[in-house]
């Protein structure tokens, strides 16, 4: 298509939008409502995910070593952990370090443990590992348990299961809501544009008789849909950006207790605003273009 | 140019609008397709424009077999012909100039050529001064001339006019018919679909008469007399 004709059709799309300003406004309103809900679900889902990751990283799989394990056995466990794909980080805690840690927990009462120094130390040495994939924690644990010199393992499998369920719920729930709302938005926008198309069905018929291709007729309407989608995306971005920024600001400055802890894990506005804008624009364009293309289908069969 | 080969069109449930019609219209001919209301003229027109498809038989227009044409080829087929409708079918939101320019844009002609061609075509139909008017600001005869200008803008090989004088005054009808004659004189095939016997016999070219979905008379227009 020649650029001058493309420009002409895009201009027609803008004119359509202006002429149907009231209906366009209604469409924008509906799409904004849908995108706001989509955005809230998305933000919830990624923050739940981030929170679950945080909890997961706090979960240690602890490999306790027999007191009489040989240095070779300890080295073998060390190299096994080092080469294991599911272990993100690990560190070795010697018997002495374990005791010091306990004394530290007890604070001023730590002195009570003074007598357990040296050979009297009942605490075992251990490897403390964080895992990458919580779903595979049981398998990793079983592999470690089979090694010589390993006394026992502390594996937080139940918590791991809860976290996995939480992440899955956030992902599938968010995806489900998203799919439903995108569908609703497309139906609404296609109905709005259908009114324009219906009002102009005679014109469309004339265009067909002078030899216009479907793409040529469709373009201004798609442009109209994309304008509606873009404005809706920007408005949604404004609303949710403001709300999210305010929420984070509130949590970091005034929240106490567990809420304050949660606020440190939430994804910051600076890390997410460009994703939000991009996602809203892509959804807005998709909804707008798909909505108008669907609404035209019937009237193009001339 | 136009070939109807044993064409039948049946509308559901069982209305036969065209019954085994065969006819041939050659390049450069000026043909009247004549018949009363309900004779099958509209069906004939719709089949030529591929608005409808034949139930059986072949309709061939400008080399396109419309019974077998692919959906995406239809716009290209329509660009090879110019159509003038009884109700003009101008786009009311566009000026006279834009209505004609639009037909050119559709065929992907650039702005530069449009700016050259549209004023020329408007001068041919005597509407240069009305370029900026909207269709509703024009008389019926003027609107019909705009429709004709639009049909001619990309120099089609075939012009089909559906009751071109149906909605305009008799003196303006003469004007339109003279324009169609002029178009035909430079080699363009012209097919006029009408119910007006007098008009057909006055311009006494070839007349194809349709009645009850059949061709009842097809004459080269030499010894025809108005009934």
C-alpha cells in the first residue's frame, strides 16, 4: 500500500474516533475497568510470586553430619552439594560455629553453654543449603540422605508445598482472570465499534463495489480500536501506577510488624512501571484491534 | 467481456430469478438490458458484480469466472468495471472530490496522480465547480454525474449502469445518456439495465429483454420499435 493511502486511512481512523467521541469514551471506560482488574491481578500475582520466592530463599535444607564422619566423607558431601543443580547457595557450619550461634541466640544466657565447648559440644556440623526449585526439594533431600556421613536432614517439605501451591494459585488464577477479562473487553469494544460499522454499512458496501479490499476497509476501524486501546492503557497505567506507588509508600513509611516485613519483599515501582506500561499498551492494542476486526466481519461479506 | 453460460439463480426457498440464461456481450458494445420489475434485472446485475453467485452455470466478466473466483480476487475484478447505481451510492460524509478520489485510493493510486486525475474527470462530467460540495448539496442529476465520474475514474473496460435515469428529470436523463454514449464511443463497453422501454428504444443499440428470469428477446437494435 502506498504511504499516502496508508496515511489517509489512519487519518480516517482518527476522524471516526472523533466523530463517535461519546461511544469511544464509553469503550475507553469499559476497557479501563477491565485493564484495571487485569492490572491488579497481575500485580498481586507477581508480588505473591516474589513473596513466595523470598520465603523459599529463607528455607534452609540442613544436612547434619555425623560427629565421626571422616574428612573424605565431608569433602564428598561438599562436592556433591556443589555440583547439585537444585542447590542455589550453601555454607558449611562447623560444630564450633553451631555452638557459637546458639550462644548468640541465648544472648546473656549464652554463658550457660560455655561448658559444652570442645569435645563436650553436642551440636553436629552441618551444611545449610537453599534450593532453587522448591518442587524438587524432596528429591534433593533423598539424594543427600543417601551419602555416607550424613546423619539426618531437616527438610521443610510441607512449607515448600504451601509455597508451591501459592505460586501456582497466583499464576493460574491470574491467568484465568486475565483470559476472562480480555475476552469481555474484546466483546465490549467489538460491540461499540459494531455500532459505528452498522451506521456506516452502506459506505462499506459502496467501498466494496469500487473494489476496496477488506484490509483497506478494515484499517480505519482497526485504527479506531487501537486509539481506544491506547488511551485506555495510558489511563489504566496512570490509575494503577498512582495506587501502587501510594501503597508501597504507605507500607514502607508507616507499616509495622509483619506488614513492614512484607513491604521489603514487594517489587518496587521503579522495577515494574515500564512492564506495566508495556503490558497495558499491548493488551490495549490487542483488545482494540481484535474487537474492531471482529465487529467488521459480517459487513465485509458483500 | 460478459458471458452468461446457462446461468440459473434460485433464491431460497424456491424462487427462480434466472432460468438457464445464456448471453454474450462483446467489447465495445452498448447494450440495454430491459425488463419490468421482478423480471430478473437486479439478479443479472448482482451476478455481474459478484454480489450473488449463480446456482448453476458460469458468469464470466472481464476474464474472471465469477462462479469460481476466489474471495480475495473479487475486489480486483470489481476494479475492472465501473458501476453507476440508480440511487447513486455516493458516500455522504465525503465531498464530491473525495468520493471520486476514494475510488482511486482503493486501487492504491498515489496522491499525486489523484490530484491530476480527479479534476480532469470532474471537468468531463461538467462538475468542476462542485468539487467541494457534499452529495446532499447536489441535485439528483449532479449526483448521478458524480457517480458516473467515479465509475470512469480508473478507465474501466466495462461500465454498468443500473437504472441510471431512474431518479432524475427527463432532460437530465438525456445528459446522462449522452455521457454514456460518449464513453462508449471511445471503446468502453456500456451495459444499461433499465425498465424504461422508451429509453432503450430511443438509443436503439442492442437490447436484451428479460422476463420471468429468461431472455425473451435479444436484438442488435436495428429494426426495433417501441411497443
